[in-house]
C-alpha cells in the first residue's frame, strides 16, 4: 500500500457530520482532539440520537442517554457545539430531506472543512458497512454543494456557503491521508470511553477502547512514518 499524505491543516473551522453517537470516536476523534488543541473550531452534527443502538434498552431511554454520552465524548476532545437531528436510527434514508438538514448546518456553521465517517460499502479489511453511515456520508458530501447553491433550500433563510475547501472521510478503505495523533491518543480513548452504556452492551475488540484504538492507530501509522495515526479519504469535489 502507498504511504499516506499528511492531512491539510490550513483551515480554522470544521463541521463533523455523522450518523450516530460513537461514529467519530471509533477512529477519527484523535484528529479532532489534535485540531481543537491547535485552536481550531469544530462542531458536530449527528443525524440521529442512537436510540436503536442498544438491544437491551428501549429507544425512549436509550436515545437521551446516548445524547448525554455523545456530549461528554465531544467534551473529551475539546468540542462543545453538538447538534442532533431526528432521523430514525437504523432507518436513515439518503434523500433531499437529509441533504437539506445538513446543508442548513453547513450554512449556519460556515466550515472550511467537513468531516464525515466512512461511507464506502466496506470498512478497511472488507467487513460490510452499515446503511446509516453510507446514507449520511453521501448526503453530507452532496450537501456541501447544496449549501453553496443559492437557488436550493431558499426557505431556510440562510446565506449560501461556498467556503468548504476540504471534505474528509474518516477510516475509509480508500484512505489517502493521515493525521499524527501521538499527542492526542489518550483524548481519543477518553472520548470513546464516554460511551459507557454503549460499550457495556458490546463484546469483543470494539468493547475495549484503548486496545481497539491503539491497534487501528498503529496499523495506520505503518503507512505514516511509524507514529500513532488516524486515516482519512480526502475527497475531490
């Protein structure tokens, strides 16, 4: 595999757009912690509240709990601006309503960089991705263009925003770039550990934040100078 390039860091404002609580924490939050430590402003937009994510917990209980855990998770990496939409967990559909919601957030936050989780059909290693991730990632990429088109979603009453310079997908099997998270690795572990109820319902490698994240960071680092690193696919729009 070819070596990964360093992610551009010549930007000041970013918007993270993901489907569920915990999506960015499984791989990308080390980069978020690095960037907030540099003084960059980063906000999160989640398409749902993760209400269907724990088999042993009713959605009416699970959703509010996972919202609280996501807010704590974001605080661990220096993010305080966290928004939740109300698309249905597990049944999120790609389409105009989702694009509209994300375009509205882009116009409000006016980011230079939009960060999503992997929306390709598979994860690195070949396991099948989940439909919510695919739908939200694709919609976010399209919403970047939508947000800049003044003739779309005029009813939002928000000025168009053409200032997005980078769109990056964390943990993509088509990764092109990486970020050194050696100094922010502990923060990334803390951010995943904040999802206490979700982790308690898991088993296997993904239930061990430090072990799972270290294994991924070391594997990415083999393509990025031997440091602990997290990967991104930098998209050309």
